[in-house]
């Protein structure tokens, strides 16, 4: 399944790029499930990010590796790919993109592909994951006001 959400912000590409840090990462997590950051290596190829998700009755580890990053004129992106995922996910790839806009500001793009291994479960997970990423839009807008 694929989820793609774009958010226009007032900050330029360099401001957004420098703002993709541990503090932003923590602020993007929705209230449930509570997340404990175990490792934040950064946004460059080879960096690792590890989380512990607390579902009250049980906890799950989520570990991703940054498998790709690139910057060209007007565009910056990095890709995190699931290495160790919660039991309900079989695969995860999140392309984080930032595109400069001609008239100023930038567009932040969250482009996620995931699979639970069962199409029916993929469909059930879709609204949950969609709203978890939609939750980021106002946070991005507040963080990157220019």
C-alpha cells in the first residue's frame, strides 16, 4: 500500500533540511502509541533510527536504516527502510522529500509504502497510518514558518 502526503511550508529547503533532527522526529510522533526513541543516527545513508512503541499491553521495537539520501538543486530527500518492524508490518519504506517552491518556501513530502503481508490487513491499516502522517502537517507548518 502507498500513502503520500505533501505539506507546504514557508521555510526554504536549507532551513527544512537542517530542521530534520531528533527534536523534530520526536515532535512528529502522535500521542498513541507512546514512542521511546532508542537511537537517532541522522538522515544520511547508513544512519539508523530505533524506536520502542508502547501499546500498553505490549511493546514493539521498530528499527529503520537510512538506505538512501541525496541533494540536488531544489530537492533533498532521504529514505528510511524498516529493518526490524512491529509484528503487524512485513515491509516499510518511507521516502522523506523536500522540494523548493519557485515562489519561496518548500513542500515536504511523506511517501510511504508498506505491507502487512495480507491485503485485507493492509487496507485496515491504511486509515490508521494515513492519519498518523496527516497528524504531521500542522507540526511541519509550525516548525517551518520561514
